[in-house]
């Protein structure tokens, strides 16, 4: 109780000084906790955008992929990747679990005189499992749709809303160019993926329909591959070896899907590094603030120290008092920092449309660091306070 009374008395007399030192620690805790919270939310968003299995997916692209200025671009294209290549991968690569070739086409998408901007993909049924997406209503494409070259479509959530004004227009017709495609399903709402594309404005049709009815070509834009668990590297090597044997030259690129659409991932890494630097600087400022405040406190309270020593207080009692006060400053700053960081993470997540992530680990780490910094910063002032003898302090009173 004596320590608490002494602390409250000092705080009451030096509010501004105490506030500045608390704010210094709070900024360090706030920065580190906020960084971990936002990074965690971004990682969840990336995993959500990639799908349940998306982080493992490989993509075969017919051409070269280069990273230019932080963006991954396809710098060349070769019309040599075919459906037979996809079938060969499925039959001869034991490390590959699922294969889904795709062809992107660009027909006008409209209904009832209303045209919308939508991405149209020709796919096989395996894509649903590879991407981890689910239908909101109806069904996804099936084997009969592909083999029968049927004019059926599965549309995105926003396509359904914009063209039909309802979430589940299953059974209605969407027109690609002037060809009618019967809607058999609507995909669940997904938002944007990590490349920034809105997944809710997509239209999925059978691969054969995209190749023969719309584009009238026999080459693909790529092949999605899902390796067996823990077999990603083996699958990549098997696919490269097989295609090299079939094509006779390396006119393709095998890469992880998350590496091809990596803009947000790189931004997240840069943000993490910058935030750590800011946190370290802020913690340093907070430590210096506590050290300065407590050292100044020692010299301002020499009479108090002398009186307490004269009435029986030991050096250990004085040491505990100043160490307790420095620990109080750091803990107070840590609590404020954590509280505001969690609040900011929540607000940023809501504004950005990310899943909320409670940075428990970040809060614990930053809180522990702040307490450690407070204790270390208080050691010198506490030792300095115990070095004065009562007779030297009180002789001039």
C-alpha cells in the first residue's frame, strides 16, 4: 500500500510528464500489435481469396512469367498447351491429385437488353474442388456438360444481382454474344482475390463450349493443378518433365498460383517490415522516456528518500519503490497501446472487408516487451536512488 500511495502522489503532481512517458510506450505496443493484427487479417484474406486448397494450387501457363515492378506478368504466350496435355498430367503424374484446364473467353454478357462486364471461363468440374469455391444455389458444371458441349453456365453472385435482380436465377438464360446459356448454378459470394479481380463477376461454362462454340481454338490459357498434400515440389517437377518431353521445348511455366497473383502478398511483407522498424523505434523512445522521467524523479525526491531512510526504510525498499513506478508506466502504456491497436485492427478489417483477426500473440509479445523495457529502464534510477545516504540528503534542510 505504501508503494501505491507514493506512486499516486507522484502521478498527481507530474501528470504531463507521466503522460508523455506512457504515450511513448503505448506507441511501441500499438505499432507492434497493429502490425501483427493487420498482417494476420491480410493472411486470412489471402487464404480466403485463394480458397480452401488454393495455397497449394499449381498453374501451368503457356509462356513465360516475369516479376516486373512487384507485379507478375505473362510476357509471352504460346498456343501449344492443349487438353491432351492436361489429360497426360492427370494420367502420368502421380503427385497430382486434380487437374482442371481452363480457357478464358471474352464474349459480351447480357440479358434482357442489359450488358455487364464479366470474365468468362471455360472449365471442367474439378475446378470447384481445386479452388474450394461452393455454389450458393443450383450446381456446378459436371462431366455431362463438358462431354456434351452443353450451353450451360454457372454465374457469380454479382452477375446474378445485376442481370436478374435476385440471388438465385437458376433456370433462366444468360446470353454470351447471342448464344443462350441456361443458368444451372450461382456461386457463393467471394469478393476480390489477391490479384484484385472480382470473383463475383465471373461466368463459368464448360471448357468444350468455350473452346469450340465461342473461341473456336484448340489451345488452353492454362491448367490448374492440385498436388497431393506435401507433394507440391514433386508435382511441379513431374509436370515440368512430362511437358518438356511432350513439347520438346520449355514453352510453358509451372508456378504456384499464390506466386502468380502475389501483389498483395508482397505488399503485406513490406508492411510487416516497415511496421517492425517503427515498433522498434517507438519502443526505444518509450524506454528513453521512462529512463528520463524516473531519473529526474530521483533527484526531485531526494528529501523524500532521505526521510524514508531516516525512519527505517531499507535500500531494498527504495529500490522497489522506483522499480514499481517504472513498471507501472510501462504497463499503463502497454494496456493503452493494445486496446487502441485492437480497435484499429477491427476498424481497418471492417473498412477493407477482411476477416477480423484478434492479434493475441502480438498483444502478448508487445505487452511483455513493454514490461521488460519498463523494468530495465527503471533499474538505473532505482539503483541511483539507493546510493544516497540519509545524512547527506538531510544535512541542508
